[in-house]
């Protein structure tokens, strides 16, 4: 494993390693305005939500690595403590990238990138009409993290008004993760798209107390078939099945086929049972899979 001391790396080298490794990152497409009324629109991938009550997002217009200059967005929020955080989806990603061009101060990136300005309800910066979600925010604080090349400036933005395109809502009025078609930032020129093919769910262990991987038998924990993800699913069940439940699973048609085909062959039996359990896990039948590996 390559081990690096950050003090030995140049800012450009650090930027490369960090941005490729800490990914994907959501994109804050921030519209801001200065004291003279000049509008700026710029994307930032140093961005996330950090509080629900109060609703706080933070994005960071970092000092430029190459020449240590600051960005117009930072200068604007220091003058007018308001912004709109527009969420980026796939349909607008190329225009969003164009808006990141370092145009001169006073140039409106809405016009350069071909976006439509919408008047905000509460704050002075306009919204991006094409964005599926728009957050009108007041800036509570700007925290400088340093004055060197690449140093961040944390903009603590409190969300006051939320606008949502109804086309991305499900039948319950909630944002449908399949419909919003989000994109995220990776390293260099790379992005990723959240499509139906790469969406998946992981059951949160909040309402129950999982037994943990350490409660699983040695043969299961060190299986040559089951992955770490598989073990995580098995360890998230609330309790081990009873001996009676385990014995009963031997009558399951697929389990019985494995047992009958591996009579007297303990090694292959364990492997084939683990492969069958892996199939059940893939289909979401976690408790069934657990009984199979405990046979």
C-alpha cells in the first residue's frame, strides 16, 4: 500500500489524490450577487448538508490552487450574505460545467451557459429554472480555512425556501430518487450519473440491533464465497434462528438439492450452501440466507 505524508506533497498533488479518492461528491450550483447587483453562477463540489434543524448546507469556494486567487462567489457572499443552491441533474451537467469558466467579474454565467433566471421569493440572487431543486439560503457565516493555495472557505448557508420540480416527486409527494437523475463530481474531468441501474438500497440498522458479524460462525466469517457486503447483511439481523428453524430449512427445495448432491462431501457442501446463500442475499432474502449458512 502506498503511504504518503501530506506535508511532502504539493497542493496540486494533494488536490489530485483527494478529489479522486473522496468521491462521488454532490454539486452545489450556487448563484450569488454582489453589492452592485452583479450576478454570479458557479458550481462547487466541496458541498454537503450538515444539519436538518436548522437546515444548513456548507459549500467551499476554495482559493485557486494554481495562483491563490479567490472566486467571485466567495467575494459575493462576503458582500451580500445570500445565495441559491441549485441542484444539478444530468440534463444540465454540460451547461453547469460551462458556467465554471473563469469569466471576468460582472459577466453573468446564466447568460453564458444558457440558463434561465428565476426570481427568488426571499433572497436577491436568482434561481436556475432548469434545476430540479432550488434552495434559497441566507449565509450565516463564512469560515476561512487558511490563506494558502487551495485553502477552503466554508460558506454556512441556512435554507429558508425550497423549490422542487413536481416532475421528480413520487405518488406520496416525496423526491423520487429514480426521477431526479442526479450527477456527482469525481476527480479530474470525471462525473457519475445516478441511474436506475446503479441505485440500490441498504437497510439502515436504526430500528433494530443487529447481531453483528462477530456472532456468525468462523466458517461463515471467513467464507471463500461470501463477501464483506454479504456478511454485513447477515450481521444486521436481530437474532440468530433457532435450531428448529435451521433444521426446517433443509426441506427447502433448493437447499435439499445441495444437500442431496453433496452427501459425504463436507467441503463442497459448505461452498455450495454459501453460494446458494449469496443468491438469496442478492434477492433480499436475508433470514433465509442466514439459516442456509448455519446448516
